[in-house]
C-alpha cells in the first residue's frame, strides 16, 4: 500500500470544440463559476477554461482545452466514460432533470444506483456527464469497515431489463426551473468512471500509485456482464467525498479510447503541496512509471503519468490557487497569461475567438 493517499480529484480536463458554447453550458446552464480564462500553456493558441465553485477549490474544477479543428473523440479502453458531479439530494436532482430537459438537453434517469442516484446527459461536444446524489454511500450492502472485500450483486430493481423504466422516465420536477437555486448547487466532482481492459491490474495501480482503496466490486447495472469496481480514499471507516474513481472492465477489448472533442483529456488528483508531490513523484518512478518533470501551471504544480490502460493522470498541488493573478472576487474576468507568455499577449489574444459575456440576469 502506498504511503501517499490522495485526498481525491483536483480537476478533470476535457476537450471542447467551441469555448463560448462550453461556457454557455457550464456557466449559464449548470451554474458553475468560470474561475479562469487562460491558454493551454503547452499550446498557447488554444483557450484553457476553468470552471468550478466560487473560488475554484480543488475537487470542483472542470477544465477545457478549446480545439475546434480536432475531430470528435470516442470512449474506450484507457479513456473516461463519464464525469459525475455531486448534488445534495434527489429533490435537487429532479430539478436538474427538469432544467436540462427544458433547455433541450436529453436526460436519462434518475436511476437508483444503490450507493447514489444518478441522472445522465451530454455536454454540447458529447462528453457524458452525470449528476449524482451525495448519498447514501457504499455501506448499504456491505459493512462500512469492510468495503470492497467481497463481490456484491445488484438487486433486480436496479438492473437494466428488470427496473421500472417507465417510472424512471416519468420522474421529474413539476415546475420549470429557470434559475439554479442554492439547493441545486453542483458541489464538485462526485466520481469519474473510466474503461479498462484489466481491472485487477488497474486496481493495483490505483492502490499503489494513488493510495486509493478498493471500496466496491460489483457489475455495471446497465450491462450486468461488465465488472464495475470503485476505488476511493478510505481508511476502513469513511469514504472521502470527491475521491471515487470507478472503472468498467472491457476485458481484452480492442476498442481503445480516441482523444478528441467530447472526451476527457486527463484526470488530476490532489497533492497537498510541492514537497508531497516531489516525494510522490519519486515513488511513481520507483514503481517503474514514466513521470514528467514538475511543470509550473501557475495555479498549481503538475506531474503527469499514465495508468496501465493508457489513461493520462496528473498529480496537482492544492496551491497556490486562482487568485495569484487576479482578485479572488473577480476570477475569470479576463484573459490571464503566465509570465512567460505575456510578451506575446497581443498575438495570442488576436488568435482567440472572444468569449460570450455572462448573462446580465442573476442566476439565483
Ligand atoms: Fe457514474
Ligand atoms: Fe490538468
């Protein structure tokens, strides 16, 4: 077992074909804050947008590279199937179903996944998203102090083919939801679900490289032949919110993920600070993983490496955060560039398409 245990997700980075359209979706429809407008430091001709809660806390961040000319990607082995955001309860989740449906976004669910309830939809590029309730948690079908010890079967009322699809389809909030009310707040990344071709190998990786613990071994409720395992920060008592990585196993599948718009580019996990990150990097090297040098991302420091199935992972420090180059109460207010790109600001700005301004109407 690793001596390092990540607190959970730092951010998830996805690929957008249109930064303004992505901003309209995540800021204006989902009610997240646009906390930073910058460029991809490795490709300064592209936007890098950061959405999250008000101050851009680690664990709440969804970030996007804008690559308009990149074709649409495809999920598969070594990629992310979907990203789930956390909502407080089922009542708020039904409000989201109504709000999204009224906006022309197709929504499926709510499904009782046992450990949480889930609705699904896609963003304008095709990225699959989920809104999941915080609870009831992983201890509903095995003891809280023995999670992940045995394989758990799913009851018929949760499985595709035997669950009540008509009732699921009909369930929604009775009234229109024109604004995101405080009870609907999407409070951060609930879980990330990827696809692997060898779930036992992946389990060793998430335990050894990231210090996560196996907390559930079950099957995909929508495809009961597919194993579905969950890892999280867990030390035998409670599971830390915002730390659940889950994988479907497509054993020996040749269908590998293809990067592109509508797909996740990489998944970042939290390190407390640079010292922890440096020690962690040494451990990853010791495990035989190829790890980059520490890269200065201005708002945090990053190292990158790949899971055995190919998923690009990052370890990002919690600090210094998004207020290093603009006031904390005015995050996302203008294009910010790292010091080494400021000399090229005019050329960089000229190459970027302007973003749509925020709507004048308050969102809550
Ligand atoms: Fe999920
Ligand atoms: Fe990242």
